[in-house]
């Protein structure tokens, strides 16, 4: 045998084939999915993506980073896939709910309008309440009944007026009584009257002023008014009244006129209904009944 030289050994080492490292098995990772369609997609994607075994993998930090990135991509792919495969009915419902929410937001009442709306509503309700009270109070009119009149003194005598014209003159003193009843159930009234006038042949021979008063709700009072006249000229009308005694001998027809005014306080100064009652009475003065009350229950008219 020939001893190999160093040059031959070197050429043999160079010409011999290079031994490749041994191949290591490839592992696949598969995670559970939500439905069959996603399972197929994930399986196919993982079949096409090899994952090296722990022996052949790079250092631990690099492999964990790659695995986390692949996991995030997988979950993003699954979320996109699930959203893209939702039923059309469910998508329509979601879009319709969004439209309704936008309409509610656009049609909502602005907060800055709450106070003006409250004021307007309060004024409307208050006005309606006032009108109702006014309408109810209009039917609660006061009731007036003239009771009687009493002539205490009547005298006719000759005299002259302020210009010096001679004429018969009359002096009288009388008292009128009537009842006033407030029918209002929830308000009082202030009562006043025009001068009470007694006339003979269109000549006012006596008058009287009633004192104003306040009548509470659902109450009644008897009112007395003094009606007097002092040396009132009668001119040509006094011929039938004159006598030697100064007292008329025949019945004397008289007329009584006055107006009662009532103002109710229903709601302060806002609701104040007013009532007017015009009263006319035909009275017969009987000289034989001086000092006695004369009933006027059937002798008066109320307008």
C-alpha cells in the first residue's frame, strides 16, 4: 500500500461531498374556531403556514414575538370574517336603529327652550283657569229684594226757589230697606250704589246715598238707606199736594230709582266680574200711613 501524501488527503477532503444537517419535523398549531366556516379557514391558513419546532426555532424572545403577531392576525382575520358574514337582516336592523337614534337626537327638545316653554304653558293654564273661574262667577249673581219704605215726615208749604220764583215746596224724610245676598261660593263682593232718588211728576223730591260695604261669600244683610228732601220746588205740580195743614190729603204716586253695583274679587285684580242691578219701584204715599212701613215686595222691578 502506498502512503497517502498530504496533498492527496487535502484533495480528497475537498472533493468529498458536504454533509447537510439533519432535517427536523415541522409542527402545526391549530386553535378552535366559532363555526365550521371559520374552522376551515383557520385550518387552511395554518396548513399553509409552517411553524418550526422548539428545537429548530430561533431564540425564545423572537419565537414568542412571532407567535403573538400571528395570534393577533388570526383574531383580526376571524373578527373581520365574522363581521363580513353577518346576516343581512341583522345588518338592516342595526342600520335602522342607528337612523332612529339620529332622528331622536335631531328631534329632541333643546334644553334652552325648557324655561320659555314652561312659562308659556304656565300662562296658558293660568289663563284657562281664570276664564273658568270668570265663567263660573258670572252665574253667581247677587240677589236684591226691596223690602219696604217708611215715610217719617212729609210737609208741603209755600216758598220761592233760588231765583225768587214763588212756588210750593216739599220737605220729606223716609227710610228704604232692602236685602242684599251674595250667592258666590268662593268670593266676596264690594257693593256700591248710585243715589237713590224719589221722584214726583219727573221731579226728584228726595235722594239718598248708600254707604259702600263688603259682603262675604254665601251671606246676606239688610241694608237701610235714608232718603230725604228739603224744600224742593214743585212749581205747577204742587197744587194737588198743598193743604192748609201742610200735609197732603190725597195719595201721592212716587217712583224710586237706583242702581246697585257689585264687584267680585275672584282672583285678586286679574278676575273681577262686575254685576249691575237697576231697580225701579212704584210707591204710593198714603198720608194716613205716615210712620208705618209700606211693603214694596210686589212693587219693584229688577233689570
